[in-house]
C-alpha cells in the first residue's frame, strides 16, 4: 500500500476531496464579483506605460499646469490631388467653425492650414482626454468624422493624429476580452477532445482553468486597489492566454501520471495520491520557474512591462494551486469513467512500454553526439534570421494589421506637411529661461518650426515641429539634439516631451529593459534548476538549449515577418516579451522531462533513464506544448502587429522547444553526457549497466 498522507492524501481523500471542492466554490463565489472590475481597473494612459522618470512622462504631468486636463489633438487632413479649390477652403473653414462645438473640444481650433504644394488643408482640434474623455474617445472622433466627411464632393478627408490613433486603437481592443477568452476556450476544448477522445474529460481542465482565471483576476484587482499595481489591456490579454495555456498544461501532466497509477492501483484515491506525490514536485518547480521569470520583469523601467510581471506571476501561482488541488479532487470525484471510452484498467500496459517515443529514443541512443550536434546546427541556421529582425520600434501607422483611417490620414500628413505636424515636441521649463529655450530650439537641426512661448505658473511651454516623421531614426536624432540643446540653457530645468518623445522614450526604455532583464532571468532560472536538480551541468545544459531555442524561434519568426507577413519592423519590447515567455515555458517542459529522467536514473542509470523518461513523457509534454502553442496562437487573431508577432513567435518557439529541443536535443545530450549530467552530484546506481546506449542494435528495456 503506497503512502497517501500529507497534502496529496488530503486532496484525494474519500471525504476531504469534497472539502477541497467546497473551498474552491466558496472562493469563487466570494471573489468572483471582483474579477468583473478588472476592466475598470485598467490604465492605458501615458503614465501607465512609460517610466516615471522619462522626460516625456514629466512633461505630461507638467502640462496639467497649462490645461485643466490632458489634451489629444485630432489632426484633420483634407486632400485633392488636382489641387484644393476656393470651395474646398470654404468647406474646411465651415468645418472648423462646426468642430469648435463638438463635445470635449478644449481649446481653439487651429486652421485651415494649406500645404505648400496646394493639394491639402489641415485643421487641428484639441480634445480633452481626462478620465471621462478616455471613455468617449470613439464617440468624439465619430462626431468629428460626421462633420468632416459631409459634403466633400471629391475632397478626401481623414481624422488622424493622437486622437484618431487613440480611437482606432480603442476600436481594435473593443470586446477583446470576450473574443480572446472565447477563442482560447474553444481551442483548448478542441485539442482536449482530440487528445483524449473523451466526451467528458475535457470539461474538468476547462472548468478548473475558468475558475483559475476568475480568481486570478480577483487577486490582481485587489493588488491594483491596495498596492498600486498598474494593469493595462495588454497584460490582461496575456493573462487570459497564459492561465488557460499553462493551467491546461499542468492538468495534462497530472492526468498522464494519474492514468499511469490507475494501471497499478485499484483504488483511484490512492492512485491520485501517488500521482500527486510523484508529479507534484516537478509541477511546483515548473510553476516556480515561470513565476520567478515573470517577476524578473519588475526590474523593468517601462511601467507596462513592470506591471505584466506580477500579473503573469499571479496567474501562474493561482493556476498551480487549482491544478494541484481543485483539478485532482474533481478527477477523483468523477472516477475512472471520466476517461471513457479508454478507461485505464489495473494491469494494462503502460504507454511508455511501446510506441513512437520509445522508437525515437532508441534511434537517438545509437548516435547521440551526432544527433545533438546536427540538431544544434539546424537551430543555429534558423537563428540566422535574427539579422532581419528590426526591433527598433513601430511607428503608430505600422502598428495595425489593417490600415485604419488614422493611418491613411497620417500618411497624407507626412506627404504634404512636415513629418511632425500635429504631433509637436513640447518643451516645458522655467519661465525665466523662455527666450533662451526658444532660441536653443530654433537652432536645433531637424526642427521645422517653433511656436510662441506660453507662460503660466512660473513655467514656460514651447512647441517645436519635427521635420521628420515621429518614430523615425531622423526624428529620434532630432529629439536627442533638442534635449541636449535645452539642457545647456542655464536655470531652465527643461524637459522635452510630446507624442514623438513618448515613442522615443518607449523605445529607449524597452532597449534598456531587454539588456538588463535577459541576464537576470537566465541567472534566476539557472539557480532554480540547480536547486531542483542538485547539479550544475544539467542546469547549464538546459539553459543553453532554451537560449538556442529562443534564438531559432526569433530568427525564423523575423524571416517570416519580413518575407511572408510583410511586417517592416517590430516593437522594441518584442524581444524581451518573447524571451521571458519562451525561456520560462521552455524550461517548464525541460523540468518535466529531466525530473522524470532523474527519477528513472536512480533505478536504472542515466542512459536508460533518459530513454524511459522520453518515452513516458513524450506524449503528454507534446500534447501540453500543442495546447500552449495554440492558446498563444490565438493572439494572432488580434489586429495589432505587436500582439500578432508575440503570439506567433511564442507559439513557434513552444513548438520548436516541444518537438525538437526537448524531444531530440536534450535527450541526445543526456545520452551523450551520461552520469556527467548530474555533476557534482551522483545519480546512477550502477545496478543497470551503462551498456544500454553502447549496445546500438538493442532496444532498451523499459521498466
């Protein structure tokens, strides 16, 4: 009789399983209402994304002294390719008068301003964007469009600029939570039905993951209310995918071990207790690795990146708790029949005794060194695609999969006016230095024009128009020169901000975060692996394989983005997001494999343990990888380039890691290194000869 005490016995006990279920139901009912408040808790303004010490963030705060609320300019561009007519000018003047009465207009309407080529007219409308304005951004832009699109008679017109971009971005995310959740659930259900072919079993992981998501959202909401945690639409979208993906992964791993034990234990309660005791440490180690990897994002400068860390970590921890308590309790309550029509029977053959994974292991055992070297070279060739990765940042007009009206309008602004028209640099400093600041800005290369100083409350505000398009290398260079110029003005204490500077500061912070956090994540994961495996060589090997997998996924993704999808660039935060998720998840699967290998090596030696570990875990880890990859692939259905690129690259990386790195590369390295994998520890008992791998023509005996 196996020992069934402790937490595993409590979760799977004949009576206590009902207590576990009752506790989760009570938590769900008590906290479920808080999850619904997550939408209102999101912050998507500049301060919620940028570093608090960025110059553009400080300018956003100082601007409140010049205006009661935040302002977003709506830039309206009118174009007639044959040249604008007097009637066009009269129409645009009438529009400017009507626009002054639109709800939310917070200042005088500027324009119409004719283009030098005579083909366009421009109007700028300042719109209030405080908390109330953010809720009405689409409504206000629709009101503007209703005016400017009326009676054009061949005159093309578009609403663009920050207000137009904000409206299109809001519409892109409208209903995203429901859409993403529905798509994710359908993908998980379809894959679970395909994997288990059971009409009932799929319900239990989905119910558990659904309750996990609700409770994770409730915990995050409490953190937002009590700790100042910043949550935005991006982190909420990733939370949905992560919880369902990783929660289902843990469920699949537990199901696989439970089915094994049902073949040797007549009592399902005892079988579950043994399964939890044997698989629980690996699942806990995996979750700890993922959670710690996510928490490393707290070192980021970008508030959006920093906020994602705790959000993802909470999701992982709650998923771990649910899949080690609620889910096993449900499995035991439903009994063996939940596996119908393939109910595991006592004494039936284990899946590791035969099948494709055992044959793959036998093939790798014949020439492990040749295979791991060849596999590494193939992944290295994929990584060469990194030369095509342009992760210097996305201009707003490159951020959408499709071409919304604001993007089409901005392209016309860039064609007919200075690149920064409607998105000026804003310089705020001490009022006494106003003349010197204006002069320094006028003398800055790349500045097309400088507005009159506006003085208020001891501060001066000056606008400067960029010659280059915001987000371009030329515009970034101009911002750097402008900041250096105003910094030389004695006593000015000036900051350079505005929407173009926000883009620049975002890219700068993302690049800094990538260089800082990647080494931190690698060190943290390495230390966890050393503790879990009580070895040095195996952790180093696993880290190396995951980094190679990441490079291959990024390289292949960059090649596809450039040559198939037609994406010219990637967001500057893209490499860091993909790295953190792929390293955490890649190590995740390697922990499942390597801990099983070590468990078997204690009885059979490292080389045979590697073959048993691969054949025993191959099916379940591959299934888990498919589920997680499919859930992240759901992100590619969204209309934003950053989210599509993230979803594609992470899904591709998970597939590479599941089918190539974990199945072939790690197995081949373990077979080649043998007992050296566990140095300085010792695992091999010596009772099973190491000749298993040397006997190349003999199939290893799987026990």
